[in-house]
C-alpha cells in the first residue's frame, strides 16, 4: 500500500467534547475554557504518516517510573490507539489569506480513516509545558483510499452539538443541516488471532466539525497547501461503548476492558492489531423531516421520498385541543417505489441493498417520562436518537391554512406552527401527567428549530438555569419530545423577556435579522405561556407535587418578577419552596453519617431546593425564613459537581454549611478541592441575606452591636470569596453545566455589594448619619476606602459589558442593581472631590464616565427586566444634579469653610462634562421609554420642584464605547494634592450634596429584595 497523496503538512485536532471531559479528570485537570471558543490543534510530523498495514514500532522516550517516581528512558509501556478521521486539502489557501467555515468544502478533497498512535506514559511526562512530541510523533496510520467529498454529500447531516453562542463569524456554518457527515466508525482489536470490538462512534459527535477546523487552521494566515492532512482528533460519544481510545475506556489503565472469553485489555501489547472501519448508509437521509410534508429536505438531498400517503378520513372530526394548522401535502412525491440504501465502505467497496426495516419503524414517538426522568440522560440506542432528531429538526413554515381554524396572531404577524403530523404535535395534543391539556386559547408552541433557539436564550440569560437543569439533557429531551410541556412553556416564557419586537437590526446581516424577526414574533406569547404553565403547575403541585412542577414554578416566579407581577411571583416561589420541603429535597447530612444518596436524581432534587432557597433570599420574604436562613439549610450538602464519566454521571459532593455558616467538608469523594460556581453562589447568598437583615435592623440595634456585626459579616464574606476565587474557574467544566459563568458573576457581584453596603453604614458620607463615639475615625476612613474600592471592583468585573462588546442582556437583574449602587457611590464620592482642587479633573471625569457607562447598562437591562425601570431614571437624576451642581443654590457656609471652593472654575468643569456627554446621541427608543415612565422618583430627588427633565441628559449618556475602564486604585481616596488628614468622608450626605439627597438614604438604597422593586 502507498500513501494516497504527498503529504506536505500534518495537523491533528482535539475537538471531541466527550473525549475532553473523559480525559480531563484522569489527568487531574479540567477542560480548558478556550475549548468552547476555538478548535484545539497541534502540528504533527508529516514524515511519520504511513499507509495502513505498515507495522508501528514501540517508541522510546522519557517517562515517569511509577515505583521510584523518577524519570527513566526506555520503550513506551502504555501504547494506545485513537479513533479518528483525516481529510486532505485540495484547493490551497495562500499564506496571509483566510477562509470561513462556509467556504471550507471548496478546499477539502476527501476523507480517510486515521489512527494517531499514542504513548500515554511518555505523553504524561512531556505534556507540560508545550504538549505532545515523542508520544505522538512516531507514527500515524491512514487508510490508502480517499472517499471524496462529493461521494459523501448525500450523507451530510446536522452536528450533535449546538454552540452557536460561542462561535466567531469565521467559524459559523449557516447551513447546519449539512454541516458535517453521518459516518459511523468502529474500532476493534486483534490479539492472538481473536478479534474484539472496542468502540463505536460517529463523525457527527465532534464538537467542532471538519469545516470549522479548517477555517480555524487558516484563520491566522499560515497558508495551507494541496496535500496537507488534517486529523479530526479522537472521536468519542456519550456512552460506554463509544470511547475512542483505551485511555478513556480503561480510565487511564485502572479499569481494564473485559471480554466474554476472559481476555482483559489495558493497553496495547506487542503483536496487537487495530482495525478501524467506517461506513455510511442513507436510511436516515431518505426520511422526510415530517415537519413539512412537501418534502423539501428530500428534494435538497435529491433523495427518493417515501413519505406515507395521508390517511383518508371522512365525516365529522373530533375536537382537538391544539392550535396547529395543517399544510397542503405535495402529492407529486408520494407514489414512488421503495428506495434502496447506498452503503459506502471507506475501504473503497460499494454495495447496494434493500433495507430490512420500514422507515416508519425508526421513528421514536413522544412519550411522557416518569417524574424527574427528563433531567437524566435518556435511554435507548443512538440510532433512535438520531432518527428522532433528524425527523423533527427542520422547522415548518406553513404554505397555506385550511379548515376552520384561524392562525394565532402575535404583534400583528402570524406565528409559525408545526404541523399535526409531527410526533411533537401529536404529543402536545393529549393530556400530560404534569398538568391538564393545553387550553384552546393558548398560543402554539414554536417549531422545534425555533424552540431550540428559545432554549438557548433561556440557558444563556437566566442565572440559575444551569443550577436547575443540565443543558445538554434538556436539549436532548426536547429533541426527542420527552421534555414536559409545563417546563417547555415556563422556559419559553422566560426567554420571551429578551425578545424585543421594537428592536432594530441595523448592524445585523439580512439572514441574522430574518432569524431574529422570526423569534420576535413569539415575544408577546410569553404571558400566555406563563399563565398556561401556572395553571398546570398549581394543579399538579396540589394533587401530586414532583420535581418537574417544582422546577417549573421556580422558572415562573422569575418570569413574574421580570414583568413586575410580584403577587404571582411570591405565590409561585412560596409553592415551589414549600414543595421542596414536602418532597424532602432539603435532607441533611449529619456529621459522621455517610448515608447519602449519590444518584443523579437526588442531586437534581437538592439543586432544585437550593435554587428556591436562593430566590427566597433574593426576595427577602418571608422575613421569618430569612432570619432562619442559615439554620434551615445547615448540614444540607452544597451543589455538587456532576461529572460526565462516559458511562454516566458521577456526583462529587464537597461541602456543607453549619449553623454559623462555616463550611464543613464531606468525607465522600474528596478527590478534588475546588468549589463549584453554584456552591460559591449559595455561600455568598447566605451572607448577603444576613447583610440585608442588618440593614433592616440597623436603627433598632445598639451602635456597638451594629459595628461588630459589620466587621464580622465583612470578614465572613471575604473568607468565602478568597477561598472560592483561589480554586474556581468561571467556566468550570468538571460541572457538566458549562453555563455556570452567570452564577459566578452574580456571586462576585453580591460579594462587592455586601462590602459596599456594610461599610457604607459606618461612613457619614454614604449613610447620612453622623459618626458616634463608638466609631474610631480611622475605622471610618478605612471603611470609606473599602466602599470606594469595592465600587471600583464591581465596575471592573463589568468591564466587558460597560466598555466592550459584551451582551448586557446576560446579566442577572441583581448584578444590574449592584451596578446602580456602584454608580451612586461614585457620584457621592465625586461631589467632595470636585469641590477640593481644580487640577483633579482627570480622576473626576473617569468616575463620571463610569457612571454614564453604568447608566447605559441599566437602560438596556430595564428593557427586559421591567422591575429595574426606575433605576436608570434615578441614576440619571443624580447624574444630572452632579453635572449641574451650581445652578440651583449657593454653597453652604460649612462647605466654604472647609474647602475654599473656586465656584466659577468648578462650574466651567461641570459645563465641559455636559458638552462632552452631548456629543453622542442615545438610542432612539430610549426617549419613548423614559417619556412614559413615572417621574415620582425624580421629583423626590428634586424637592425644589425644578421642572427640567433628566431625559436629555440620559439620552446623551450612552456614548461610552471608547471610554477607558476605571481602575479601582484611581477611585480610592483623595485626588492628588489633597491633604491626607482631610476628612471628606466624614461629611454628612447633606453637606456633600448641593441639593437634598432624597431617595439616597441607606434604607432606600441598600435594603433590597422585592420591597425595593415594588
């Protein structure tokens, strides 16, 4: 055998998420965060690529000796294979040029099988710091025949993974239905004449497709020549028999493979043979989408359509409880003969055979799963899953409506309906176990493709989504039709909070604008979906409470909070929280007791309880629950890691909290010592709840007790933050929930809010109260420093959203309120700084630019979280007073005495800031939004009855795109030239402000929860 082409360069990728998740814990690490943003790849040796049947010699290299622990040189011991595919480049890419993924097919000639032989012991020694060298450079085998891209086109399919949110423009392949290929793979081992099947996999399981790999390879302008070989990387699946190498299958050699004849395999031995096979069949591709009987999919693939003839039904039809509409069936492609199935063998052989089963037998019908089962991985063969996803993935766009039903209209536009022939539609028309049948006046649920987009919005923008659910399991259940309607409606309702029908798409491409326009048609359906889900959830929770109904109630309470319906919000949360107690989801683990259920179902139950507990702390109601918050959850295990280990999920519990909110380690599965983002959020939320109680009880408690509580809670919050920050990565992927970054961001925001609130109570400038004899002046100064420092740090964690291109809509509302508090602190600090000396204008302007950036952020957030609507107006009013401080009244005697103010120069500086702010006009929709807003807050902050509106200023405060981020160190203490003993922080808030500070008293500013939003 000979190599099929002259290979000039060889690169091997690392693009299987399942492979990465299985290998990471075996090497003591985690999947790198950058894996989710770009394909990982290294440059291999083209000189060691060899054709199939060429013997491979065991390499020599340096490895760790397990007995002595010292490095030794010698032959490799842990030899392994890797099940991969390779593809050859046809059309070259000149140096300095790049391509996009959509153009990659023009540069790929065809595919081969590829085995990247690996020495795991040598690899373990040399991976740090530059990656593999001798462990992979000694041999790479490929099949001698190339299957061209044209031959594989009939087997194009949709990839297994959906990650459009992390794709850059050059990585995005718009036609997802043909983004990869359905190529089935198999690897077997021949030892002593006996053949053993070791793994089965599929090319479509790759997280990054070959098209995306090639586009990434060329993105740096390196130049790619004809004949260059690219390896896809090891291809693994989710299940036990789909692990693409022995290192995965044997868990690093610790658990050998066992075969029926007693043979065990850890790693390869001398004389072993590895046989790789691959084949395609078009049974899947010949099936209609069943979403649109006009067979557009079959026409696109030029396949023979065997969509069955519609049943002939005459007479009166029974009434149905769904609002789907029928589409006209194209009869031209129905009366065709039974197709044959092409089978392409990658060894070069081609055969044709008649399928031995009906296509209809391959359809997986929707069924209702037992309570909670939807949150665990579905069972059944991979074949059934692919059949279900391929048969229901395409959206349905009705051509015309027939019958007496009328389409559902939203925002003046007709919604897109799935046809009743889909298994999804059939499942939605019958009663479910988790509630009553859908009401006839409910809007229809969207087609599956649009439903996936709504689910993506939910998981990317709702902070507790990855705490309540496992994203990949929810998507899998939705594609199979196993996700209960009550959850679907609740999640979709939350997603509609972020659909803005009035949004303009000036910067979007025509395709992006079209996709957004289609989704926005469902923006007005959220309320109807939420009401329908509430009816079902309340009925089920009373008759038969379950995990599904409790999760739905937790989702719904956040929706009602978002639209400002606090009564419905409180009722849903109370019912969900009480259900958790009745179902025993808050089961404690006492010291010395190891009787704990480590099943996935029990962990999901605990996570549901923690999500409800967090929401209760956020609402600060009922007060009795908040006062007993620590005691109530003492000894309940914190949210665990849910680690995918190939054969299933492993639950790794770490800690629990005692009644004093001190972490206590668990003795079970203590292999890792890091803190998950969910556990970090629980810990800091417990402190935040006590901080709110301290604010509430401040006037009723003694000053000495208040001071003691401030420093005690501050130290506790710092301890929790430091311990979590040292071991927690924002994108922790040991947790299957790769969406944990919003929880981490919320936890960090709450930490800074706690510090700002606690220490503000001791500083007259922020609290409005004079310093008592119990408080030392130095402590007041240090507290003032901490307030300003944490306001700057809070601004710093929001840098990508304030000054970059970060999507502001992903921020939780409580983070937005933290930004508001930071902005008020910066404004309060700016006033005494502004009055001191004239040459401190740089620091002053940077503080004001930070406030304007925060104002822009709040204006965006309040479009989607209506409960935040008063915050931008209140901050705009305060900023308006700050930029016009000298038009309302003359300086007070106390202020003149302390600072000797140059009033005219300060007035000129303030006027200059207004001119700069007016250079950049604000968004056109902001004026309409603010004109309809209640102006009571502005009037409260402007007791002189000044009739001028803060609208003009607000409109001109959004041009902060080029503003530099504020360094917290520059926001600390006095500006240059101010004496260190100048006790500006001892000013009362009334002395600091030129106008009455109504609305900024500590209880109004720092006491959060629903009372603040009401």
